[in-house]
C-alpha cells in the first residue's frame, strides 16, 4: 500500500453514472488506487463518492475508471488538506 503524499492530498467528489449494485465494485477500485473513501451517496443511477487522493492516486484512479466506465464519471475538487 502506498502512502498518500502529504503535500498534495486533495478531497474530491467523484460521480459515476451507474446502478447502485456497482457501488461496492467502484469502492474497491478507489481503494485499489490508494484512495480513502470518506462518504458515499446515491440517487437516480448516480453514485457519488467523497474521497481523499494525492495526485498520483488520482491519475491511477482516472485511468482505471476511464477503462471500465468511459464517459460515465466526473471529478470535482473539493478542498486541499495538509498534514502536520
């Protein structure tokens, strides 16, 4: 398991157009990319995840998601966090 880079960890919201039954699969993809899930919400075939990622993890997650869910996801940067 790779540690998050403490200088570039960000909170993102990722929305995926998919059924609720896919939520656990998407959660596994996020965790495999070294992301940390803070929360999950779903409505009308859209699943939203609040996640913490560094930029390397974000790149890995985007590559995986584009392969599995092309054109069905979007990311929104929420806030930068810092560790001291």
